[in-house]
């Protein structure tokens, strides 16, 4: 089962649009994006500093040039303001590159699950897919569904889960994961450097969705889910893939709901939380 193209990525947040009712559902990942990443400011500053050192001659030249005061295609790319903007944007470039790799890896895994090996794979994705395939040769996952969109109308969110799979008695799993055999497992792939609690909350949001939303707008019951699993794929690590169970509990789901409510409140109109500023009119001096 493929994912319906229901997501709207045109704004700063991702929304899912119901083809029949026109309802909008906030993306699970957009809601979780409101959680502060405590190491992000230091990481972004380090990337900018490293870029400045590597391009020191460019920085020195820019310091001598006045701002061109142009944007986009009209910007000179050499002046003080242009180079400052380039340095400040380093973390966005790295983040978007990592996001693109993760998306293309997901597409490659879905293609294999649906059609078998043989599809085109970009060079930078190949090590990740090779690590995944080495894991799959031993784990022998059986896919029940891939890339399906789920919604929770009551709470107002939606998301696209990576896969629902099963391990059989023939699956070779690490000892701490053998209890997952013969269960319907909600599976999520991660290719970034770190996996943390918000990744667990993401799976809980999918687990407690109310329905599957199909491309034509029809809805089906949510498939039964008995466990959650994160496959952390990092080719440079030992084994290439680390399996981490995501605990699907009421407590973890409630944590996601708290985050969802914060995100919804942050996006609410100004009048929902604060009035517009009121200013005193300057008094005229008496004559």
C-alpha cells in the first residue's frame, strides 16, 4: 500500500489535506519540530565557524566590500552581507542534505519492499541501503504495508508511517529483540546521527491514529499494531543497523499530545493568547 500524496509542504509547517472533506491535519513531524533541539545552536555556530575558516580568503575579501543590498538571483555573492548570509545558512544546507538522503533512502527501501531489488539508487544512498539489506537478509522482515497515511480526526493530526512488518520464527534477531517475532510491528527508519525520545513519540502518534487515509479520500480502520521499532541505519557503525524498540504506551502518547497542543497554540492567531499592543498617545505640551 503506497502513500497518498496528501501532504502540503508549501508553508513552514506540513499539513495533510483530506481529499473528500477538505479537513486539514497537522503533520506529526511538524508538531514534534516545536521541541527545542538543545545542541542545535552550538552545532549551527560550529558549522558557520568551520566554513569561515575554510573560506577565509573569501571572508577577508567580503569584509572590504559594502553590502550590495540585493537578494536572490540579484545578490552579488561576494559582499559583506552576502557572505554573512552564506555563513549563517550552513546549518540549513547540511540539514536539508541529510533530509534529502533520508527521503531517498526511504524511497529505495519502499521500492524494494514492493517490487524487489533492482531500482536506481543514488551513490550517497548506496551505503545505507547496503547496510539495510545486510540486516534484512538476517531479519527477514515480512511487510504488511509501506508508506501509509494515518489520521486522528479527534486530535487534529496526521502522518505517514514507514512500514508495518512482521518477523517470523525464521528471523535472526538480536536476543533483546526476539520477543518481537510474530507481532504486527510499526517500523520507522532513521538515517540521522541520533535517535531520541521524540522518535518514540512519533511512533506513538501513528499507533494511536484513528484511521488510514487513502489517496481517493476513503478511510479504512487502523491496522492492529502490537509493537514499535526504530531501525537506525548508519553504515559507519558496527553492523550498520541498530534496532531500538519504541514503547507504545499511553504515557508516551500523552507526551506527544502535549507537544501537539503546544505546536497548535504556537500557530494560533495572536488574539488567542495576547491582545495587540496598546500605546499611550503622546500628550501635547501645554502652552
